[in-house]
C-alpha cells in the first residue's frame, strides 16, 4: 500500500513470518545501511516494513527490500556488508529474486548447524562446478571465498559419505623464505603456512570433531611436497595457494588423482611469490589444461569479495594502479 505525503511517499510491505532480528540486523544495522544506500527512511513495525522517501528512491529500494524480506522468511542469513552487493545483483538480474533464493545452491553442515550459501553469482558458479566436475580450478583475488567454499564442499562430501577423507595441501615455502630458518620441528615449521586451512575447518566443524578427524587422518593437512609418490583415491583434495606451486609440483599433484576423487585448485595470479613468476604451475595449467573435458576453470573477481567492504576497494585500487602506464 502506498500513500503520498507532499513530495514524499510512504509504502508498506508485508513482512509477516520474517525473523525480525535477521532482517533488521544488530542495532538495526541492516535498516541503517539500506536507508543510507537509497536515501530513504525505514521502519519495521510489527508485520510491516514502512518505507518513506521520494518516489523514485522508494521504487529503487523496493526490489531489494522484497528480496531481503523473503530471505528473512527462509532464515537465510545476511549482514549489512552484504546489502550493497545484493542490491547490485538485483539491479543486473532478469530473474525474480524470490525464485533465486528458494532454488539457491547451499550447503548445510549438520555438525555445526551452519548453512553456507554462495553470496555472489561467481561463487554460485564455483560451488556448482564442484558438484558437477571432477577437477575445478578457482582463480581470483583474496576474499572471494575460494578456499572457504572448497573446504565447505569437501566437508559436505565427507558427511554424506561421498568420499572417505579430505586432503588439504599448500605450497609450504612462500616469499623466498626457507623453512629451515623457522623455529620448531617440521610440523611447527609448516603449520603457519597451513593455518588458513585449519581456520576454515574450525569455522565449519566442532573443535572436537576436527581434532578427532585429524588424529584419525580422515582429514589431512600437509605441504604440497608430501603428495609426491601417493595415489589420492576416494578423497576430496584441495590444493590452496596454487599460484606458488612450481610447474613440476603442479604436474606431480594432478597426476596423484585416483578413483572417486574430487580435486579443487585455488589460486590468485596477482599473489605469486616465486622468484620466477613464469614458473608458476597455476599459470601453466591455465593454458595447458583448458580444453580437457572434466576440468573447469572458474574466475572470481572483486564483485565476489565477501570480506570487509574495503577489501573490494583495495583490490580495485591495486588493479587500477597496475594498469597505469609507467611514467619512467
């Protein structure tokens, strides 16, 4: 229902059945973000969302509000940081947003009661590729969810008994540093390089289950060099930070693929720490393996960044700076 008051309009949207806290956000943070984005006034009153402002601005805001109301009814989580991205997605989408929410690909991790869903079109394509394809290569900048979604997909496959184990690997030596200069035994030396993989696991599984799975080697986290000479069968295998693997290491890793195995390779071509960037195994497979059936390359960019909103701006600033011609 819409009413006109002078130059402003007031529109009421039905919000029956929503999770009010999820919709409004902590301390109404979601409402404040929407109000600031569209220059409107928002009030959540009972089962109604009241939108006030200039006609054009209210009309611009309504599709997003209807989308968020539907998400809140379905208990689909979102935060104030997600709102600008959702608004942009809706402005370029030709489909009904309510349909996309209901049919959206998602992962429900029963062990932690956590629901993980893609937060951009690029992430949705990436997650779907891991369902449909044996070898997926996810390439994109920091914060696009490459590692997080791969680990989520791996845990989902383990819980559903599609694989018997998860193997997470990373090149251990970065930015020219040698493990020999780090304190501690071998495990203590490599753990700092593998920490992001532990972080992802601990965010999705109860701590005791993570500890037990690591002890029983149902989940294995190891430097890439440890993969040599092995056959990785009945496993979900992730190679993270693949831009720092050499061409020889990448070939070695890919030829470990065994029966009933899923492989996901993640990397960021702008973060190569090898002394010779042309030696990067990620750069080589991008051209060598592109036309092989069963291998899919998925590219993520700054529109898929899900960290703090400034990360997207930082990535864009660096890209603009790199594209400028040298003045020397």
